[in-house]
């Protein structure tokens, strides 16, 4: 039996990229809800980047990191991105074909 490894590799990479993209988008949606809102600038700065084997969700304002770790005005919003990641309890659903 001859197997076309390049085709299998391409299918695997495509499935991985789709899973990571979906995972990142779900984390983004939850993080936006959990992030502190004053002007909305922080929430609107969220960005999802997907690479071959990773996904990155970030907020891109000068104060995003500080608000993540420190918020005396709204302490319940601290660690909003961490909490968003923790809320994803079934990561396997993003990678069903593996």
C-alpha cells in the first residue's frame, strides 16, 4: 500500500490550523467579555494570531498587561485572559480528527 505522506501531512496541518483558529476565537470571545471596560479601547484591541502549531490571543494597548494583573477599581476583571483560557474545558473538541 502506497501512502501519499505529503497529502496526509497537508491534511493534518490544515486540521491543526482550523482547530487552533477555532480555539483562539473562542478564547478571544470569552476574554472580551471578561476584560475591564471603561472606554472599550482595551476590549477592541484584542488580536488572535494562529501559526502552524500555536495560537496567540493578545490585547494590544499600552496598559493591557497592567490591567490583566492589576485593577483596583474592578478587581473581578483581573486575570481576564487567563480566566478566558481556563474557561475552555474541552480542548479536544477543537481537534476531533486526531
